C-alpha cells in the first residue's frame, strides 16, 4: 500500500478535498500533503524491510471558524492511522486571508 493511499484513506472521513502536493479545485477548505523524506527504517539480510516517511500535511481554509477544529480532526485521524506527530506551525496568509496549518508527521 502506498503512503499516499494511507494518508488519503485516513483523511477521507473528514469530507474535505485531500490531494497530494497541490489542489486546484473550487473548495475554500482543503488539505494537501507531500513527502518530505523517505528512508529505511529496518534492514535485514541486506534488504529494506520497513520504510520510514516524513510527511507534511497542510490544512487550508478561509473559514476561521473551521480552522482549529479541522486541524484537530486531521491530527486525530493521522495519529489513529499510526502516524507520529513531529511539529506544527500556523502560517496565516494576510494577502489571501487563508488560514494555513503545516503539520509534520513520521510514519513507518
């Protein structure tokens, strides 16, 4: 199973568009993600047995009343899917009035 499918399956119940890297649709609330790193987490007999992934999930919305709740739902869904949260940062965009949260996770 691909890491993209794992992420999309985990976030699908939230009912907002979820896309790798970029979203170009009409919704003003959506989630994007990208892989910021990948490596071997476990090697045995000169073969990679487990792969580790560093993932950034970005929550985007123009609706300030949705922002905090949606971010919490994203964190909860990914943690339940086996991701470990590493960091998060608010990146509000003044010029577009978009609330943006970047969440970084680790997954093996």
